[in-house]
C-alpha cells in the first residue's frame, strides 16, 4: 500500500522538523510547505490525505488558506495554533477546518487527530447508525440512547445536540456550529443555551458531570465527543 501523504504547512522550522520526523516514523510521507501559496500548490500536486495547517504564515493567514482549500477540496484540515489564538481557531473551524492542535502538542495527540480525520474520510460511505463509546450507545436510526442497558430519555433539543456530536465523534464542534444545527438559522438561542443543554446532557449521561468521560469541553471553542480510540 502506498504511504498516506500528509501536507504540513508551517513556517516554524523546529515544528516542521518535529512533526515530519515523527510522522515519517509512523509510516506517513510528509510534504512540507513554508507559505500558504506553496501549500495550496502542493495540495494540487501531491493530493495529500490530510493537511496540518499553521495559522500564522508569512504570506497569508491560515484561515484564508482554509477558505481557499474548501473552494474545491474536502481533504481533512487540522489547524495548528498557538495558545491565545482561540478566536482564530474558531474562525478556522467555521471556515471548514476539521480540527485543531494547540502548540505545544505531543505526538500521541497529533497521531490521534490525524487518525480521526483519516477515518472520517474512509468511513464516510459505510456509516453504521450505531455509535458506541464506553458505556454509551446511540442508535441514530432509532433515536435510542443507552447507558449500559438503561435507556436514557432526552428532550428533542438534547437529542439533537447529542446526535450532532455523535456524527462528528472525535472532532471538535464549535458552539456556533451546534447553535446553527440544533436551533436552525432563526435561532433565538445563544451560546448560553448551548452551555445549559450540555449541562443537562452531562447530568443524564455522565457518571460524574464535572469530570465528563463522553462530552468534553474544548475551552473557548466548543465540545468533542470522546471516542474509544481517544482513550487509548
Ligand atoms: Ca507560524
């Protein structure tokens, strides 16, 4: 099998060295670009399986690069951001990026984020309606939610929010995305409503809502449904 290609668009040489050495050791072929312009050229010529994208590039912003990528490509894009760039991170996710890593990040986290992205692409057309993680089971076709063998009753909006996170399991979902999808464009709800519903969901699903095993908060960004793979 040919190696999966990962395109790394990053101007910091030490991060390029670290990511490149690690991913090559994991059996990926890594293509490096220092500017947004070169990154977009390499996207066309190398057809990578996933893109790791720094937000602060010498010639353009990473958010612009995400927008350009999404004009024609569905390739998974993982943003690499510095601490304190929360606003940019959310803008990048809303522009179509799939996930993010905050510098400094470790190799386990990097590999987990890449695997989730690659799996999303490969499983896109053989989706099962049943999602399981830990003791939680959600059947999207029957709208059943179980903890162990016990059925959990959710309100329509609670279920809606849970199902959005389940369909994107392993990925971060921004609060804006949740608002848009759960309440629709004529929403009279705000991010506070999302917080309230997440609190209700955790009370129903989590053993200890203060230390959630399933519904993780990504500070300043949104929420992530933890998969069994994330726990390894
Ligand atoms: Ca940079």
